[in-house]
């Protein structure tokens, strides 16, 4: 049959073809027509070439992408896919062919504004887009933050700042089993929390061929439906597992006449791969980037000569980290007696993989005498010269050559939860908690993805590459869980993935969802938006407790305190009390962050700009405010005095309006529109189920929130619902560019249509 392209009333594409390959071609074609500019931005980000048309603002990302070997890893993973799974490789190629056809002659207005001409997608480009989108998802830069805290405040202070970080990941997801629904069939609902982007990071789509018929949320630039899908008989959804599966190694590097060498844990210097790349920058001179890779992985910070910044500060932090890493428990946290935690021998990294073995040309030269300066112990505070800073990144796809794309086609073909389960055994990155249910009553609640087995210290901090005990030893068996009272709730809290992670989200969202679900015996798909949009802020308690204990306030401050103590703790856009609470909270955060006890953390080290969100003090204080206010002692800081000063400050200059006046949607755009859009006011807050995140103490504007909402009904797929923040089209001026925004703001969903007679045929290809 010819491929047919249909649209529903919201411009969502519905594709029907005679084979999976033809359908992949159509998916690529339609995505390129709807999202041409977005696709090209993502392709360039994966290659580290976005500064060539976006200018200097994109340079730091390009440097990181080049040094982390994102494009090269995508090539390696696709080559491995062709060897292991030729059918999936052909399917990915068909998608890429469709993208190239759709991009040809694109008239997206952003191309004219930047002078960019759409380039050619390669077969590995979708893998590069996926990797570039998720490489920071596990939050490995948090290890840099922990280094700073430990160096300046001591290792015991790290836990004070524990939270889910600078807003890089998160989601709500819940599964209600058939015994708790009005239909007797399960309902799955939730919302992924990501940066809100324009165009959106998720694409609503319907894919149908003789092999499968699936609706779901695709990632533009990637074939199939990885994260959220409904085949009619089985549905699945994910939340971020908050697992730790990427390591940072402090390297010792030296230049030789032949290149660069790195000191290994066996005491042998080995050749590191090295080359130079040129990054073009629109309107500026090109920039040279040295790309170095050791046996651990690519060097993403510093090099043989270190990095710019205060060498003494960085060297001190390095020596502190190395000393503490030496004394840390190097054993794997898993119980060796637990058979569920034993590594599968078949899952060990390929010893032939260059990222897992020494470069054949890099063995030590016995004729090369050791440099006396290199023989000094860098952990010795009395060492005459501090070692330059160089930090490498080890991440699973670089080690294994596998991004998990072999799971994508089996997911589309799934009919039961057992099919989803088998497909996810092939999943790699990012590591997710998956919930699934089918029409036969089957349910699934498991972790999917690769997490290496290694020393505890690797998960916590930057570890010394030249000391033994920090190697990877196979992979954890992903944990599984069940339902409790007929439901399963995940909101990035400590759950089934706890043995695999370090920092998790506070339990407030998960506890709130569970409490709401417990409030009624039977639920329907139509009931779920009320949970999506709940605005209760449980994390307000510590600050309100401090307010309650205050006496001797001025009359204005006392009135403000009393008003907040009577507040319903709902962060509704129209709430003046929510605005007052946020103002007091921001003032407390700024006062705590300005205390001399934290002075050493106010200026982050001279690491690349891409890591700065994890290293900025005020956001760290803002997101960890609960812990800081409830700690037994906070380095002698008078917290009641800080709260008192904050409430007096706000009482003198209270916000004039409501929460939605300052808490506004601020989507990320690669290029700002010629005609700026209004930023609508938002309900919710970071720890609400309606998780719309500003940065307490910095800004109320929210760049992060529900990147989609979904309700999958297993009784009737037609009763399922979904919505995205803006619309199905990425073309400015299109009627479907922002038509879902009012629904998203109101908490309403649009229907999932699967009846072809209710769709409008657009074309045949």
C-alpha cells in the first residue's frame, strides 16, 4: 500500500504504510516537514557545530560535544547496530532517508534568518541526537559540585545540598491497576518534566502498518516511540530512575614527542588518542579544540596543562578529592549475596572495545625515563607542584557501542507486558523506571538501562584514574517492583532504582500522588488531569515552621507571617499568598547563600560553562532549602535571623500581584522569535505534582515543567488523552504551533484519535 499521511484536528500526524520501513520513512518525512529547524538544530548539537550559525552562545556546548565524542560515539553505536541488528539498522536508515527528503527545499523561516541551509542526515544522526539530548540527564556534573562542597566545607556537608539538582530531569508517573479502576482495566498517566522547548521535545504521533499500530510521544529526530506509547493492547511510560551510570576520572596527563600519555591504575603511562578539531563560530574567529581520550574515556575538562582559573583552588580540590577517594569504601554497594544484583557475564564490556582497553600503540616506552615531577604523589599536600586538572568522562555507550536502539522496534510490536519487558532488556541510556500494563491484566514496574558495577566512590565523586579500584566490572541487573494497593507511583523518589543512584527527588510529589490515589477506590482515565495539576507544596513546611517560631516582628511582618501560616500551601497562578511565600523563600535563599560560611562556594571553579548550572551556589541553596533549614547545625548560621530578615524585607516591599505574575513560562529556543510571544502565568512549583520550576532566589520564570501529559486507558485506547505545552507544529505562524497551549495551561488534555474515518488525509507518498 502507499504511505498515507493524515492529520487530526490538532495537526497531529497519523501515518499508515505497508511496512515498518515505509512507516519509518514517512515518520522522518513528516517530522522534517513539521520540525525542520528543530531537526537541524539537534543535528548540529550532536555534531558540535551549532555555533556555526547560532554564534558564540552555542560555543561551550560545541566544545563539550566535541570533547565528549558525541558524534563519534553515535557512529560507533550505529556500526555496532549494523553488525548486531541489521533489521533495526535498515529501519533507522529508512527514517533518515525520510528526514533528508523532507528537509530538501525546506522554507522554515529560521533558515533565512541565520543563513543556514539544511544539511544531510547520516544513518547515525538519530543516535547522535538521542545521545546529545540525554548525555547530561544522569547529572554527572553533580560530582563536580560535591568536590567543591567537600573541599571547602567537608564531606559531611554534601548531604545538606542533596536534591534532584538544577532541574535537568524528572517526571511523574503512576499506574492504577484494573482492580482500582471503573472499567476493570489499568490506567497509566503522568508527565515528563524536562526543559520546555519551542518546538517541543516530544512529538505526538500515530504509526500504523501491518506489524503494529501505536500512538505515543516520539522524540523528533529519532524513529519510533521510545518513552510513552499505547499499542491498543499494551501501554508503557517512563520516569527518570535517577540512576548514576557515568563516572568522572581525574587524569594525570603528560605530553611527549609522540602526543599525550595518561597514567593508568597499574602505574604505566599509556598513549592517549589525541587530535585537534576546529569549531566555526558565526561572526567570530574559529576556535581550536583539543580532543583527548584515555583508557577511561574522553577528557571533557582541562588537559595536560590544566584549565583556566585559580590553580591553587583547583589543585586543593583535587588533592582533597584524591585523599578522600583513597580512604573511601571501594567495594560495590550491592550485597554480593543477592543473586538479583550479580552482573550478567554476557553484559561485560567488549574487551576489544578501544574505550575498554589500552590503545595498542599506547604501551609504555621502557626507554622513556620517568619525569621526576610526574613521580610526585598528587595526593600529597606537600607536593612541590600541583598536578594540572584533567577530568575524563566514562559513559556506557562509549564503552559498549550500544545506545539501546534494538529495543525500539520490539516496543512498537509489543502486544503484552512480557513483550515490553523483553524489549527493555535491550535498553541502555538513559536509565528509566518503566510502568506498563496490558488488556489481559498484566502489569510491569521495573528499571531499564545499563548501570555499571564499580566502587562506591565512583558514584559519589571524581576518582583518581591512576589508582586501582575504580574500574567497571559488568552491569547491575535492573531492579523490579510491584504495585501497592493496586497502584504504583514514581516521581524520581527513592524507589526500585535506589540501589543504583545517589541523589533522588524529595518524596513530596510521589507522596502527594499516592495520597490522592488513596482517596478514592475507583478511578477513570477522565479523573487523571486533577492529579496532573495538583499544586500543593509540601516542601513549604520547614520555612513555615521557622516563621511560626518568630516573635518580636514589626506589625507589617507579623501580619505577613500570620497570613502565610494561614495559607493553603497551593501554588496557584492566581494566588497572592503563593506570591508572598515565594518572595519570602527567595529572600531566605539569597541571605543563606550570602553568608560567609558559604563564601568559598560563591565563585565556581573555571570549569566549562556547560557545567555551571550544577555549580551555582544560589540555585543549590534554593533547591536544598528544606535540608538547610532542618539541619541540626548549619556552620553556625543563625537561620531564624535569616528568616526574620527575609520576612521583614518582603513586608516592606511585598509583591504587588499574584504568583502567575512572576511565575511565567519561558521556553528554551535556539533562536528567539522575531515577534516575541507573551509568557503566560503558571501554577505549580518545583515540588508540586504540577512541577513548573523556577530557580528560588534567582528567578520565578519557569523554563522547566511538564513537556507533555498523557493518560493511557487500557479499556479503550480512544479514551486516552494527551497534550503538549505548545503544539504539534514547529513552524512559527502555523495554526498548530501553539494551539495546545491553552489546554496545557488549564490542565486539559486533547483526545487520542485512532479512528481513520475521523482524520483528514493530507497526502500519499
